[in-house]
């Protein structure tokens, strides 16, 4: 993603602020939102796979109905 932006420097030439057009900011926010959703999905899948692994190792067999009631 290419974004046009501009640094605002203090009197000593140190970058203190970044300025970008609203349209670019909205692109950044959309990108972050999609990234967060992807990370959440990845985390949820890891948890689900661990639960499946645990259930497969368990001697107690659970019915689908019991499983759905836990949700």
C-alpha cells in the first residue's frame, strides 16, 4: 500500500508529526481493520485446533448437542 504523507519537523529538524490526506488515513484505517480481523481469525483458529486436539486425546466422547450447548 503506497501512502503519500509529509513529515512536520521542529526547529532542530527532528520529525515530530506525520501529516497525510484524509483519504490516505481512511486507507490506513481500513488496512488496520482488515489486519486485526485476520489476526483475530488466526487466533480463534489456533484455539479451535487446540480444542479439537484436546477432544481427540480425551477418553470422554462429547456429542454434537453437548458441544453446541457450550457455545
